[in-house]
C-alpha cells in the first residue's frame, strides 16, 4: 500500500534551517575563494583522532568538501520533497501522515544543516592549518557536531513513535 501524498508547508524552524544550510553551503565555496592566493600548495586532507593532520593533498583538494556539500544539499533537499516515499517504522495513515512527514522532513533538514556546518568548520580548519595559524582540527567542536547529528536522529525516531 502506498503512503498518502499530501503537501507539507514548511514551518518557520524548517525555513530557518534551510536558510542556514544555504548560508553554510555558500560559505563552503566563499572561504576557499577568499584564501586561495594565500594557501600553500599542500593542505591537510585528513586529521587523526587528536585533530593533528596526518594526510596531505594539493591545494585543489580544498574544493572536495564544497563540491560534495553541493551534491548533498541537492540530494537531501530532493529526498525531503517526497516524504511519502520515505521509510517509516510506524504505519502511515491518513491521520498521522502529516505529522510523520513533517518529522521526516525536519530530520533531513536538520542533518543537512548540521553536516554543512560541520564541513564549514573543517574547511575553515584546513585553511587555518595551511596558513600556519592552527596546528589541527578542533576535535571537541567536531565531536559535538557528530553527537548533535546522532541526537537529532534519536529525537526524530522517538518523536515518530510519539506521533503514531
């Protein structure tokens, strides 16, 4: 049986997260552009668990996260636009469809925003290490972002159960 197809109007928090995602995506491209002429030929492309760079690539590698971020933005935005096709761990009915769809759309929007913000943090740190202004990635900040992503997923699963 197919899930009902209904239109979900974004709530203000969803619009805010979307705009923040767009700003983070723009920042992913603007940062390398601003610092391009100052960057050395070799930049860190991987950081160890302690935040110390342990892998290096050429200067063009700074564009990997922005390009992947662009693809991720469009992919998650497209998937969020068809909530009736998402997998749900509760049965979707005409009574709970709107709430379940809204919860799923918010989950995807939250993950999109958090990942893009995390990548802005990583690109900024790559630039700072390249310029000699930092010795590595701020691991506590990175860990907090990763914890936030899992917290959002956990909350969404819990909320989905509540909305049955």
